[in-house]
């Protein structure tokens, strides 16, 4: 019986913490407004191998506000999702060119577009 009470107590505490965490996220979102997530395709010149992909993904991925990045050297491009409130295309361009590659173009995509 004692073990049962302890388990109920632990479960109650976990549910309380999960609920508290969710409520805090809702408050944070309400205070800051909607998050402005953008998806872009970046045409990149100079990538020759998977190592190039990893360098670009690593350097761009370090930027605050980057949600995801997938570089493809065979297509000479990277697809990036980012929070436009925290990072912009200028910072993304700097991270790519600072890695030794050239940005040819940015193309904005709809968030529900599939990655090609």
C-alpha cells in the first residue's frame, strides 16, 4: 500500500510539472506573439562533397533561431527553416560565405512545401 501511494505521488508531481511547463509556453507565446518561421532554399556555389554539407550545416546551425538546415552538395543548395525574429538572411549569408562558399540566391518557400 505504501508503494502505491508513493507511485501516485510521483505521477501527480510529473503531471503537475508537465502542465506547468505547457502553461508557461502558452504565456510566453502570448507575450511574444506568433513565432515567424520562414523556410528558404539557398543556392550555394563551391560545395563538392558531403564534408562541404557538414561544414555549412554546422556553421549555419550554430546561429540562434535556426530550426533546421539540410545542405545537398549534389544539388548545390541548402534548405533552411528559421525564426525570422532571431536571425535573418544576412546572417545566414555571412555564415555560409564565412565557411568558404558563395551564395548565389535565396528563394523563399512555403512552410508546407516538401523539401526536394
